[in-house]
């Protein structure tokens, strides 16, 4: 999958083209004080995830604070993304905002000549990022993208009590009753129809005792 054409859709595997949110480690180390930076990372088009489309309406805004020394840098990151998603019930475009914060620990790649060294707990830390040079240019936009993807909401509703679509005519029920809703089948019949449908392949005589009287 080495396609390089700039699709309208952005895949979730790799950060969007042109994303960069970087700073020089040396600036933090020399200043001995925290460095504050803000990046606006643009996304064009939509991202597909959880079987739906997330249409980004604004750049993702990242605020980061970097502190530390030559042994390691701590980065506190807050990001905010605005997007539009179809309501899971009525399919109406619904805007939503995702805001998350996370931390990264940057450390220089240890110089182990030759064999692998088991460095205990350092490898378990999922926030640890090993960088080739702690003083050089460090880009955190790839990590922002990873955190953004995992924080995309699985389901969005336009409102809490969204009525969804009429199964018969497809009309959005939030906008009023359609003509079929008045002649809708009696709900008791609907339940009956469901029972018939589901009951066909169920084994008969299976004691469905809800109180669970299970005397041995
Ligand atoms: Zn809805
Ligand atoms: Zn209808």
C-alpha cells in the first residue's frame, strides 16, 4: 500500500501530509525553563474510522509545554479538534469537538554497542519516545495524530433523544411525524412478529425461568 496520491480521504495509519509540530531540544536544555509552543495542524477532507466519516472543519490545535534537561524532556500536550460526523440514528451532520491531553517522555536512544540490553521498565512505558538527538529537532505531530485517532468518538448523536429515521419512508423523525407513523402497525403486533421471527430456530421447551430456580 505505497500509494502516494493525495486522496481526499486521510488514512488513519499515518499522520496527514504536512503535519509538523516541532521544537529544538537544545532550546529547552539551554534555557533551563519550560518552552511553550502552539501548532495548528491542518486536515483536509475526511478521516474514516469506526465505519464512519469524520470531516474535520478546523485545524487541530496543539499546545505543548516542554521541560527537562539533556537526560530527558517531559512534554505536556493538549490538543483540540473540531469535526462533523453523521448522527448514528438520523444521519444528520453533527459537529463535535475532541479535546485530550497526554504526556510524552523524550529520551536519547541509549548507545548500546552490539547486543541488546534489557533495560527493564523503560520499555514498558508507552509514553516514552526515544529520539536520535535530545538536542536536535523533535517533532511530536505523529504522536498527536495517534492520540487523536484513538480518541475519535465511536458514536455521535445529534441530540440525546434523537428519534432517528422512519423505517418505512426514511424521514427524519426529529422534524415531525410522517404520514406512515399514524398508520404504523400496532406495537403489540410488532412484538408478536418479532417473536415469530426469532422463535423459529430456538429450541422448544428451553425453560426460560427468569428467577432461575435452579435446585439440584
Ligand atoms: Zn440524530
Ligand atoms: Zn415514515
